[in-house]
C-alpha cells in the first residue's frame, strides 16, 4: 500500500484527460455532502488499500481541494466532497488504477442555510466559530454512537434531542471501542486491512442525520487500556485508518479530530506529531485536530494541532480562564464532565454544577466542554432520560448568539471590571458580561452576595439587565454610568449573569430557540 503521498491543495485549473469519463453536473448546497461513485470490477488486490483522490476546483476563485476517496464495497470507490464556496466546481480523479484515474465532472454549489464549518475564527483565533452562524460554545455529549446498534428512529430522536433540547453542537465518539478489546473498525483481523463496511455505512448515515440538524461529531481515534490500538505508530495500518476516516467523515462541516485519551502511554511524541501530519495531509478542509493534554494523556502536545484539547476533569474558573489567556487557538475541556456520576468522584458534577461550568466556559473567553452520562457514555436510547441539565444548557449559546453576537469575537476576560464576580468585555467596552457564581458550586466558592461593577475607567452609560441562567428570563437592572463603581444585589443567591450594553435598551424578551434548525 502506498502510504507516502503529497496531498497539498494546489490552485490549479481542471485537467481533463482524453480518456476521462464525463459526469453530468449536479447541484448541492454549500457545506452539504456530494458523493461521486467510481467502479472497477477487475481490481484483484485489497480494495481498501487502493488509493483514489479527486481534486475539486472552484471555477470563479481557483480554490482547489484534493479529497481522498474510499472503498465502499461492491467494486465501488467513492469520493465525498463538501463545497466551501457557492458556484461551479470541476473535478478530476487520480489513482494508480487506470479505471479510477482521469474521471472528471462538475457540480454547482448553491447557497444553503447550513451553519457552516466549525473551526477557529480567522480574526479572533482563540474563538470557536461556525462559518455561517457566528460564535459558539461547543457543547458535546459523550456517546459511543459509532458502535451503539440502536435503530435509525432512536438515533434520529437522539439527534433531535441534541439539537432541540440541549442546543448542543456534537456527540463525542471513538473509532476504537472504549469498553472492548476488539478493534471494531476492521472486519476480522485488523492486519488484513478489511474495514467493517456495515459499521462505517451506519456511521455515515448517523453523520447525515447530525448534519441535517446543523450538528456534528467529536471523533477520537483511540481509547485507552483495552481500547488502545494493536498496531504501532507511523505504520501502514495507522496511515490507512487515518485516510479512511477522513475520506468517509471529513466532508461534514462539524467534525473535530482527537488522537485519543492517554495516547502518550503508548505513542511517542514523534508518533503523535506524525499522526497530526497525516491528518493534515489528507484533510484538505483543515478540521480541528489535536491530542489531549493532561491526566493520563500525558504532557505532550501534537505539534501540528489547531486547537487545544485540555484533559482537565474539573471546572475551576481560574484554570479555564488561564487556558484561554495562554492559548493561541481555541480550547475544549475534553475529559468529559460527568453529570450525576458518583462512581467517578473526580468527574462528578450535579446538573447545577454543569450549568455553571458552561457559563464559566463562556465567561472565560469561549471554551468547549463535554458531558458524560451517569453510567459513562450516554446510550442512544437513554440520552433523553439520562441528561437532566438540558434546559439550562440550551440557554448558553442562545445568550451568546442573541445578546452578544459578533461582539463576542473580541471579548476577553476582564477581571479589573468586577469584584465578587467574573467579567468579560471587548476593548471598546460596548458590551460587558458579568457572571456571579452563587452558592454551592463544587469547584468554586461563591457567597451569593452583592457584585461591585467597576466602571471607574469606562466612559458612557450602560443599560443593565439580569439574565436568569435557569429560566432565560431577563429583567432590567437599571442604567449604570461610567466613571465610578456600582454595587448591585442579584435577585437571589444563585448564579446569575449581568449584561451591560453601552447606550443600549434592555430587551426582556426571553431568548428564542435556535436549536430548531433543519438544514437543506
């Protein structure tokens, strides 16, 4: 199998060979998934090891993306493409096999209401952003949905729950089963390089359902202990798995890659860097990729990462703020916080702790966070009944999108603006957000008392409002003038958010529910 290859993105025009097969142009929505199918009934080798790529070139801009293909069974190879730009795209295939080489065609990408690509914001690189829908706090639920054999209808219900009730962005799964010694991505002995097509087909169908609701997946390649890989680093098997995973799953807009937990226990730093380079070489879209830092995962960071994967099991706001302040890229707290999980005391959060944890993620600058169920990973059939904090979680991104909007991109922690609370503000102080911890948080102390808003160095006047983190209701806190301090008493001793808008009017309308998103 060829494992050394150059898959850089070149700005070249379409080359159409004389023997190419011309495909009819089709229409696909921007950030949708378009699959081309190629056939060869005479190939006699291992079809999973036969490489095919397709280079897609945008007619107007010259933007070019080289996408790896994959064997899909029945003598068919497929290439899944996601158009990043509206307009015409042409493609041509390359392969060492003559039947798969030199096929060409075109498609037309049209505007869609998809939220777009999840990645770091080019202008504010520590922030998570959906290209078509603005800034976001990535909320993920831990679920082995790659292996869970629930029905299609049960999966759709789980997707709808994530979108409508949680307003979460992702489910978090692994390609190697955490709870089994079997390497289930392969059929039979892994060394035969025969992928389990039924399992991968099911994964694509589940990703389709997620994408149709504007959601996606956080994908860890490996687990730890019994779920660690049986092959070595930098091997042909590892290269094949990376390529196959990217080929089948990389043409969805919301995908985050992670090497896996505790990888430093069985891979060297050189191996981890190579893993990242392989991912980058085949993933032309540049999805978020990283290796976990901290805990059993060790202290080695993938050199070629484009986000920080923090293995911190707690939700201490000082640590979360430090992660943001010290980073040059966006961050997720990837060692899942367990809701009602007393079997793992170090990760045991009450639903109220989880509510506060995600407001800490927002006020710390914009971190992502993961949630486990009471028995570890959520089950497809049980996630709706297992998670208790969904009604509170959905308020976080609604508040961000509707109250802060694009201003959030430049908002950073501002401790000088507050006493007995936590502040976040943009440089112009056009919007200031304060978080009051309240009482009874497991990770941080709070007395539930008054907050002192320090506006001595700030000019202008602000409309102030209290935002209830439990109901989403917003009530006026009056008008505050710059040039001095103001002491305010929160409506209760629970956690609260205080929003200041310079010269603005208080809008007490409860946030709408953007989780009801169905994309075309």
